[in-house]
C-alpha cells in the first residue's frame, strides 16, 4: 500500500480543480440580501403605510355589503284613499355550495315552499353562488323555514304591491313585477317617483353566510314618493260597474268609459273591459292587459258631427237656424254615395246634429278647403298622442289634407275615414264644455285649475253647439236614453262599422260622448262599446244608457246642484207616438 506524504495535496487532478471566479459567490450573496431587504420593505409598506389592502382582503372573507330595499311610494286617489301600497314580504334564497341537505331536510323544505323535491334538488345543484328558491313569501313562512336552521338556506326582506281596488283600478294603476318595479299603467308611467333609492349596510357573516353583526350603515334607503292621482275612487267604481253590466247585457267584446272634470282637465275615471285582478295575475292574457281607452282606436262615427257644425258656425258659414236640404237622404260624390239612416228633407243646422244627418254634415264640411278642416281636427288633438304618459298610448289616424279626396272629406265630417281613441274623444269635447278652449289632461291631482287653455272655437260657437247637444238627448233626438233626471245634459251618439281585413264588416262600435250639466258643465263622459252582439248596436241604445247611469251617480257624488226639474224619465220606444231616431253610419 502506497503511503501519502504529509503536506502533499491533490490539486493536480483537473476534475477537482475549481474554475469559478471569486466575485460570483459574492454576487449571489448580494442578490439574496437585496431580495430579503425588498421583502422586508414590502411587508413594512403593506402593514405600516398601505394597510388597507390587507384589511380589505381580510374583510372579504367575512364582511359583506347588503342592499337595504326602499319602500315603494303609495298611490292614492284625489281624496287620499290608498289605491296601491307595498307590504313587506320575504324571499328564500340559497348558496348551493353550502346547501348540503339530507333527504328529510329536502322534503321538509320542498313542502314549505310548495315545490317538488326534484325541482328543489335541481336548484340546489346549481353551480351559481346565489339562487332564489322562492320570491315574495309571507314573513310567517320565511320564519318557519329559518327555524329549521338548514345550512346554506337564507331569507331577505322584500316588498309586494297590493291593490285594494282589484280589477276596478287595474288599467289605471297597472302592476309591478317580482322586483317591485312598474310594469304597466301608473306604476310604469311614474316609476321614477314611486321607486325610491335602495340603501346599503355592512355586516359580518359567519362561514355559513349568517349575519352575526351589523357593522355600519353605508347609505340610508330613500323611500319612493307618494303619487296622488286625479282619479275619484267613487266615480271609478260607478264607471266600472256600469260598463260591466253593459258588457253582460249586450254580449260585447270590449268597452271603455272615461270621465273628465271639465273645469280642470283631470281624469276622474278610466274604466276598461275586459279587466283583470292585479293581485292575482296567474291567468292574465294580453286582451285583459290592454288599456283600450288609450291603446285601441276606432272610427268615431257621428260623435264627430258637432265639430263639423262648430267649424261652420265659427267661420260664419251658417247659423244654428240655417236650413240645409238633406233630401232625398242620399248624396253622390264622384263614384260614391253616402246616405242617412232616415230620409230627411230640409233641416236646420241644429236639427242636423239632433237627428244625426250625414248629408247635412257632409254639405257643411265640403264648403271648406280640406286644409281648414284638417287644422281644426289637429287643434282638437286628433292624429297624435295626448302624451298622458301611459305606456302604449296611440294617436289614431288623421291623413294629411293634401291627400284628401272630396268623398274622404265628406265622410270624415261624420267620423269615417279617420280613427281615434276614447280618451281623445273625451278630450276634444272639452271645447264645448269649456266655451271653446282645451286644457291638457292630467292623471295627477291638480292643486289649482289651469289658467289658460288653447282656443279652438269662440265661446259663442261652443255655447250654440252645447244647446244642439242638449237636443240630442231629448225626444226627437238620437239619444233620449242618455237623459239624467234633475239635470240638463247633452251629447252625441256614434255608430260605426268596423274595418276587418280592409273592408267594412257587420261588426259595430257604439259610442256616446256627453256633457253635464249643460248650464255649467262639470263633467265630460265618453263611452265606447266594441261589438255589441245581443240585438242592439246603435250608440243611442247601447252607449247612451251607460252615460246616463255614470253621469247621474258622478254628479251626486260631486255635489253638483240639479239645474232642471226632477220629473220621470220619458224614453221614446219603437211604435210610440215619437219614433226612435237613429244616427246614420
């Protein structure tokens, strides 16, 4: 064995000899030292200077910001009676990841929620972080569910809208959705006022999501503002009841009643049929939803004749006693022939309105250029929406004057060849009730009546036409059934065939628009019945009695003093000494 000598090294082996430079280990040491200093500095910055970051990360594990819902504003009628109010309810929700329920717990929860077990399991197996199990349940039911202490199952406060008037006010108020936001009617039109603004609060939750501590109120909720409508609750009930009865009596497809305050332009009642219960919309259909007084148009028929007469009076073409030859009850214009329901001879302008002569109205209209008549109709608000704010409001149809042919101008004088909605007709009759001017209609209660309106006719013209309208409801007129015992009233009937597929069919719209009392008008009442099918279809037979019923009750409700002797109502009947006069179509 070879001995190793003392002090001898083995650096001569090339594999053992180091080739590293002396500065390299020093550089690595400096890098490690610099990294350590950077970490110390970052830690000092985060914990001493910018400590909000770590605090926010920590709070995200246990702190939450919850929305505090605002209470939706009430809706009241003009007297302060509540028409819509929000009542507190709760919604049951779950965190699917935490909702680990055994079969017995699932059956218990499904039974309380009144849903199937499979449906509940499907919801709880969702991959979402949050899911509603049932919205708008009663607080009592929510408390029973909370008492089960099921993991991942929670509840929160919400509000549900309640409508004390049910189907009576349905088309006025509309309704809200499951999130308490307006969907139809006033609820949608006044959403910005009613909704309010939700608040928020910071809370501490445990690992199961239960709130264990209120930390801070970040923003207080701002409740919605109350909306006071122009609607009179009592008059609305009168209109609804009268319309419902007429729908049954005449087996009609639909109908509407509008009542206006002639002094202020406020809408006192707006009733439609068919209707629905906004508190229970399970079987709601599109036809029930339609606010027909604003969304449905029809040819107004003879209710337009007073405007034609007013134009002729106002321009000095005629007086109330001017004689118009309406014989032989037919009139040919170009290739078309128009006719009266009953042949008439010579009629005064007042009798043209009383007996509803198409020939008389057409002759007055054709004495003017089309532009003059178009401007009058435009000033009355026809052809454009009234901008009441209701969703779906339409403006009807009024063609430009330059496109009119003589026969079209003649037929428009008695309400054919144009279309309107019921609210437009009620609005236009303001000119007769208000001595010739129009004021904007209002669905909100007004504290003071409008000072100025838009002048359409002179006061003298309006008063003369008002006297003609009174003749219509007397013996010899087309609407004696519109009379109201104790009051002088007036109005005009309308009966128009409906267009179906571009052609007139044997389906009718019966209407009546009237004013009461004639001596000092307070009310304008417009009635429309769509497709009466029980043997009668004339406005004087179908719509006029509704006017009488609603007007009588409304005048008494408002405390309007009678302006005529109280005597038994005499209605002309077929075969009596006074024949029934029908309006022409």
